[in-house]
């Protein structure tokens, strides 16, 4: 085997490992195990997962592309700390794009997808009652609900933009917020209204309700940010 072929095979060998590490680190960030501002120690993570530095650095690079971590010269990578201004920008974009997705979904959603959304809504209600409105399982169900609507739009670009990258950034915003049960309860009501608009195949109403829902979430997040957030290290 040539030296070039050996290098290619080595790259192919650690790519799946990189995917696995990416998934684990993303989960740790979005579940709150790795909080905003936390340094990601390469030696520690390498030891924990039993991997070399190459796939780990690739996973960190991909997290940086998704704006979940920032790499600082001579300091390493840290989970991103979002400023109020950046959080507002993220939600302004989300309101416009997800409103568009709801409009597209209203024109294309199937009866089976409507039924699945109603079932998802009931699971959210059950999770809110059983585990508490602020529990991670509830937040995961919330993201699943929104993702299902985006997929119902049948627009692959919306799916890629929102589901593959943007919702992770939205969850990072929530990690800097002091969540309140009353907002979660109101959110469930809004979710139900959106499902009914989609069931009626009403694009105008679906878009309006989704935009209003995201705008309310933005207002709540900004009004209840952690008063003592970690400080982002200067580059």
C-alpha cells in the first residue's frame, strides 16, 4: 500500500469516529452538561472517549461551523456564550424562516403528519406534567415538534438550515435563560393553535401563528436571561 493510500484509509477510519464525537459533544452542549463558556479540554475528551486528537479536532471544527463553540488561539475551544444582541438576531431570523416553513407546510402537510403533530403535542403535555416543564425531555419534544413542521414543508433547504444547524443554536440561547413554567404552558397552547391551522390547510394563519409564537419566545428569552452568565473569553 502506498503512503498516500494509507493516509486516505486513515482519514476514512476516523471520520465515523468524528461523527460519533460530534454527536456526543452536541448532546452534552444542548443538554446543559457542557454549559456556555465551558472549556472543551482535548486531553480530557480524548481520554473519556478513547480517541486520538485528529477526529476530536474535526468534531470541534464542525461544532465551530455550527456556532456552538468558539476556538481561541492558545486557549482552545469553549462553548459559545451568546450576547443578548446575538440572541435577538437569532430569533429574528428564526421568526421569518420558520414562519415561511409553516406557510409551506400548510400547503403540503398530509393527514398522517397532522395526526403525528397532535400526538407530539400530547407527548409534550405529558412530559410537562410528569417531568416538569423545564426538563430536558420536554425541550427535546419541543424541538421534534418544530422539526416535524419544517419537514412537512417539503423544502429541503429549510430542513437543512433549520433542523441540521439552527435549532441547535436556538437551544443554546435557551441555555442562557431562566426558564419559567408559565411560558412553557403558554407555548403548549400556541403549539395547539398552530396544529389546528395546519390541519385547516390555512397558510396565512399558520404563518401568522408561527411568527407570533417565535416572537413570544424571543421576548421571553431576552426578558429572562441568566443575570450572571459566564463571560466569553476575549480572542
